[in-house]
C-alpha cells in the first residue's frame, strides 16, 4: 500500500510542478511576445555547400556590403563586426588574415582604418571541426528548426568530450543527429549542464545563430530556471550574490572566494517537506557549478551532491515510535488508531530514507528555458518534465510529510472561557 501511495504521489507531484510551471514565469523572466527583438540588418548571405568524401559539407557564404559613413576612423575588423553582427570579431579577423576579406577588390588588414563608403566582400567559409566522433545516441529533442534545437538532457550524460570522457557525450550524439553541426563551434552547444544534472539545453545549428545566442547568454537575455531539492527548510526565498572561483585547497572544486567571478543566483520555495525543500532557482550568471556552490554556501546543500552536499542526511525514524508511545496513553480506542498512524508514519519515513540512500546524484533539474529566436526574434519558452526518479523521490518525501502530519497529537478541546497557556 505504501508503494502504491508513493506512485500516486509521484504523479500528483509531477502534475503539480507542471501546473506551477504553466501558471507563468517570474515577471523578470518574461519576454513580451508582441515586441519581438528585431535582428540586425545584414547583407543576405548566399549558401554554397560543398562536400568531400566521408565528411560534412563545407559551408561557404558570400557577403557584399558597403561600409557606412559613420564607420569612418574605425578599424576594419571593428567596422565589419558592427556590419555583420552574426559573426564574432575573432572569426572576422581570421578571415581577414586568410585573405577572405577584400576591400575594393584588394586584400586588407584588420588594423586598416575605414574611410566610409568602401565596398567590401567577405568570403565566409565554415569548415568542419575535427577530433570529435559522431556517435548515434538517443536524444530527447523538444524543439527543432533550421536555426536551433532544444534538448532535454538525461542525467548521467556528459555534455562535452574531455579527459576520461572522449566518447558517448552529448556532443558526439549531436554530430550524429546533424552532421552539419561540425561546422558550428562546440557542435552548436551554447551552454552546458553538469553530467548528473538533467534538463534543457539550447543548441545552435548555424554559426550565425551560435554567435547570437552566445551573445544573448552573456547579456543575460536567456532565462534559465532549475528545480533543486535541498536539505533544510529556509524561511523564504532569497538571492545569493557571491563570487565564485577555483577552490584554493581542492583545485577540482569551485568555491565562494574573494576575487572570484561575480555570480548571482535567485531562489524561491516551490514545496516544503519535513526536512527538505524543493527550490525554484533562477540564474543570472553561468559560473561553473554555480547553483551547487551557492546553495551549499547558504547552508542548503543539494540532496545527493557528491562534491558539495556533505555527508548523507536521513530523516529521523525514532520520532515516530515516540509519538506512538504517547498516543497509547490516550482515551480508549484512540491509542490503537494512533499506533496504526504511527506505524504508517514510521513506514513512510523508512521508505523516504530508502529513496534518499538510493539517490546518488545531485537533485537538480533544468526545467525552464526562455530565449529570443536568433533569426526571427520570436520569444520562445520551453519546459522539461521532471525525470521519473526525481518525481519518485519527491513523492516519497511528500508521503513522509503527510504521514508525519497524521501522527501529530491532537490538542484536547478547550472548555468555554478557558485560555490557552
């Protein structure tokens, strides 16, 4: 019966979280639909794919434009970065050095000064990156068009190849899903999630979209909200504004350190349990391990976090037995009911503790993502449901809370005219 109750509770909690998500985003996360961001005016690019045997096509685009009079006195690379905002200045400099940029039909240098009115031709070429193998892996794609993808990443999947994880990463899977992503930096990945964090990631499918989305992320124009289950019961939500840098004693960890990079995290209470709290967390910056570091620093470590969570904590089960002994001394007939309630509460506590012991990753889920479309400027909002194991853990804690409420001793009725001491 207890297992059935947990299954039902899991479904109820998942539905409640989804309803809360559909009820609307924070006001400071909203993007007005009726006022779309206008993309910068650029020369219309022409696409000329060319493929080689066994490799993704090389993308070539030719831009022809006239530099405006207000660019007079600027460096060529600076003027081009303003005229072609879909490309980074560093990429434009590489094309200039390669001779792919001509001013009035002649090669130019990045430091050349602009007079205004020059006719410039940019032969943009995007070659496939090498070194990362395409590997077909199952992907949960929530949205796709010609410019971007939105992925619901499962826990346990590494995002980028690295030491000890050269294969079977999200980047490997993306290259198999869309070989053209080999021409986009980092296979189009705009941001990242830790291996054991589940949830939403945006992927750019063109170099232009990647540049714009990276710039939007840096400008804090991409909204990201997470659900985090923490140990502790804060009185209210809040904000954590503490610098984050490499831990000076353990270099594989991050920490709140003086002189670290500025980091700002907002959180509010989504749901309370007996000894835990489900928090809704919103990022304004994107430092490595930011949510995990900030919440641990605030005394609210994420459940299951192997790096910042500290020792494992369990719910007290002995309290249930104590409540049962007190109930046995009550009025006739009430003791047996209270004893049964206490037994149910103790069983729920044991079930919750079993779920906590079996949980071996940080209970953190990237649930919401909000951004402007890099081409049309249309406001997009995405939500990812809780993973089944996360919902089941919340359900076990919810059942423990419900049973704990049932076993609380009821107050004896007061006589008329008496006062509460």
